[in-house]
C-alpha cells in the first residue's frame, strides 16, 4: 500500500487520526478494498496510542467508511452513497429506540466519569479541557469541527477520571454516537447550549466538586438527548406529511376507475 501516514500531535488525536484516514481515501491513496496497517503499526506511524487508534477505527466503521473483518484486519469499504448514508438514516429512523438507549447508556457512564474527574483531574488535564472549550467556541459555526472538539472534551474528561475501564466503554459509545452528533450539532441553539454545558462541567471539575460535576453532566446530556428526540419527531412528522401528500394522488387515479366500472 502506498498511503503515507504522518505522526500526529496528541491533542484531538482520535479525531485527527480519523481525518487522516478519510483524507487518504478522498485523495485516492487509500482505495475501496485496501487493507489498513495493523493497529500497532498505525499507532507507531501516527505517534498515538493503540486505544486511540482503535477509537478512530471504531468511529469510521460506525460511519460505514471502514469495515473490520474478524481475524483479517480492517478494510476500506466500497463507499457507495447508499452505504455511507446508512448510519444517518439509522439515527433518524431508530431515534426512539437505539438513540434513546445510547443516551441512557451515556447517562449511566458519563456523570460518574465526570465525578471521578472532579476528584482526580490534574491542573494540566483541566488546562487541556479549558483549551478544548476554547477551540469549540472558535468553531461553533462549523458543525463538523465543533463535533470533533465535543468528542475530544468528553475523552479528556474520561481520561481525567483515572478509570481506564470506564474510559474504554465510553469510547465505544462515542463511536456509535458519531452520527447522532452530526445531526444534533446542526440543530438550532444546540451547539450554544452544549458549549455552555461543557463550561459548567469543566468549572465543577476544576473546583474539584464531584456532585456538581455529576449533575452538570446529567443536565448537559439530558438537553442533548431532548434535542435529538425533537429532531427525530420532526423527521417523522415530515415523513408522514409526505406520505399523506402522495396518498390523494393515488386516490385520484383510482376514482375514475371506479366510475368506469359503475357506468
């Protein structure tokens, strides 16, 4: 394989790794059917940890850009438009089920993680969180970039919790939630609300107040979950309206037929 991987800075490493792989695909240096280097090799090439590489791959698999073949490595998918749209379609069509369950799982994990972070975060880790919030503020008009900083902040909080098991579980949930973020960050006022929520969470962590950090995370996730549910409801209403609009057309074709049969 001719694709060249360059070492990454440690900030936003997982989202940067995913971006590098996507850029290689867009440029044609990675083609459908190509096999990616092993996790260990990618970790060395990019200068990031294997868990971070794994998180990036999980995210791209969830987006249908990559596929993992058990015992045979990770490959670039066919990248047909229909396949690439499947995760977003899944989020919208299953929002009352899968998306609700995803947020329920996050509400179990992340408030506890935030509380642990409030107990254990170092000054350096808190400074990284503040920096990430600053980047989110600067990119609030760019949904994709804002979503990347959103993921990175939650990763930094999980890292500061000092519990690698919880952090790894959260990484898997975030990989599954890539497309829900793609939807929610584009909804009116959601990015602004998320930014405010992030600030309150980090303030509580910086003050080393576990109960406040837990509650701030709960409020933040509940607000995002409500926005996602509202988006799903709106999509469902629009789908129903389109269906009803088409129905009279079908009826008008049938009416002359009945008239002829009665004549």
